[in-house]
C-alpha cells in the first residue's frame, strides 16, 4: 500500500514513512492510494481482528506476526476484555463504549497501538523523533500514555489554557516521564492546531528537530479507528447506522472509510455542539468559520476540522491541487463551498448532522441517568441526541461513547447530581504533581521551546 497527499505535490510514501511523517511536506494529509475491501475474521478477539483489518494498510512493511504482536500488546492495556463493548440502551439504540483504555477516551484505541508502532519502526531505523501535537483534551493524554515509555520519542503537547477539563489536564501534566512536555497556550484549540501545522510547514525547523505527529492528521490514527466499526457490526450481527460526536472529523471519517472497505454501515450522523461548523456545512453545502465558544463538551470546541480535508479530497475526485486551492481560500476568507453534485454524490447518501446546545446535552445526560442509571459524558450525550434525531425504525443506531464520565465530572454532576469517581488506576490523579509550561500564542516562542527539548 502506498500513500499520497491530499494536496497532490508531496512524495508518495510507504506505510512506515507515512506513519513517521504525520503531515505531508505540501501541508496535506496522507491517504492510501486506494481503499481495500476487507472481510472480517470470525473472531471476537479485538486484537486479532484489528491486526487482520489493518494489515491491508500496513502491507509488507511490518511483518504480519510482528504487527499482530503489537496489536496484542496495545489492546491488553484495556480494562474490558472486549476492548470496545457494545451496550444496548433502548430499542434499536446502542452505545459503543470506547473509553476502557488507560486515559478513559476513544483516542486510546489508536494511540496505544501507534506508540508501539513508532517505537518498533524507530528502533529498526535507529532514529529518534520529536512528536508535536495539539489537543482539545483527550488526544494529548492518550498520545502521552502511548509514548511515555518509548525510548526513541520525545513529545510536546500544546493545549488551550483553561479550556480542557481538570481531569484531562492532569492526565497530561502529571506524567513524570522525562520525554514528556505539556505546554498551556494562551488561546483556543484551533490556535494550538495552527501552531503545530506552522511548525510542520517550516521545513528547516521540521527537519532539524525530526518532527512527527500522532494527532488525527496522522493516517495511522484514522486507520486504527476503522476497526471498531467492524467489531460493533459483528457484535450486532446486522447493518446499522452510527452517531459520532465530532470535533476534528477523524472518528466519523474512520466510519466512512470502514464503509468503503465493506462494513455494512447505513448512515453516519455527525453530532456537534454549539461550535457547529460541520452541521452547518451538512445543512448548507457551505463551511464558514465562526469564533469558538466554550461548551460543556470541550473536545469538540473546534472550528477547523482537520480531517475533513481527507473527505474533501475524495469529493474532488482525488484532485490534490483543487483541494489545496479550496483550503487556501478557506484559510483566507473563512468560507468553503462545494458543488451541489459533489454534495449529492458524497454527502447526501451517507451523512446526517445535528447540533446540541449545552442545555440539550445536560437534558440527555439527566435522562440517561434517570431511565438507565447510566452516567454518560457530555460528548457522548451530544452523540445520543443526534442518534435520536435520526433514528429510523428497522435500522439499529450505534452511538460512539467517546469518553468516560469521570473525565467531565462537573458536567455530569450538573446534569445528574452524581459526581462520577475515577477508575482505580487513576484514583489518585488529583494528588499527583503537575508539570506545566505556559507560553503565548506565538510560533517563535513555541519553536524555541520545542528546539530546546530536542535530543
């Protein structure tokens, strides 16, 4: 399998090079040259299924037995034997629990594997990299947990100061590994993401500091997330639609890719909070930037959904230059339009979208507790609201439960009166010492910090 850039002018790479590169040198995102068709194994072992489904993307660059072993190790760190169990919450309504990993969020499903992939490839090549990432809350802690023991990786994570939950922040800042560095940026998540992209687009800086990425601009993140769509459908034994609380578009994009690979998915419902740029796009054919507003679901407080670029590339019939021009205009004037025929071909058959206000989100959380004695985090509640809006009798709807309720205890307590406790392995989180560096929203300052920690 070879990988090409969504902007058309970066060199074609193999899997391992695409893994380490993260962002393409032309500013684009790597995608496979074609979408493989996959027939899942008749197994309930998540790690075995994952190795089988992803092998088509890895190809012969990593020995199949080695890759299978990496998957076994990655998913042995999850607290539930099914890794991503499916739980029924109503007639034809299900939750896919993706929060049983070490940092209590769906990002663990990919990042526990990616940390091991990085270490394996870097050891083989006798190389070291500096991972630089931006987080709206969950990616940072999951990335740190995935690489904190890697002998060939340093990591710097940027997060928006005061705009992540206390649990999310502490899961990053209390890690004692000397290769881990957390930076609070005076700005929004979009500002953090812009800083990361600017560092990658600064070729001399990127090369001098051996930069790499593990957030959802990295193809391997999206690749690993396709697996649980297959395992959920296998558990259900029927065709289904999925509702996905969505910020950076990677999680729902993985569902679209799984559908291209042969997964029996009907509709993909995008759940947004008040930062509803994706819902407005799906309603109107136009993507228009607005200021980010803080909400109870902070991991979705985003206006520039990086992974949408991969779908846009498909909508442009894989024309990289057209995609690059569209995105440049979007950056310049905050507007992105698609043609009606593109919309009717690529969006209408599969995608639906719904927005939830904070009050609607709280109402769903309260109802889930009153009716099912189930605590759900605010992002999952956004997904449930979207699932209920687009429920169709005869078609099961699976909502991706993306985070453990204990990651957002204030919101859960506000909705239900119950403050969720942390699982045992992080019960002492608020007693651990924090290590934080505060920096302005300034590229020069951030690059200087990264360079000072490159080894």
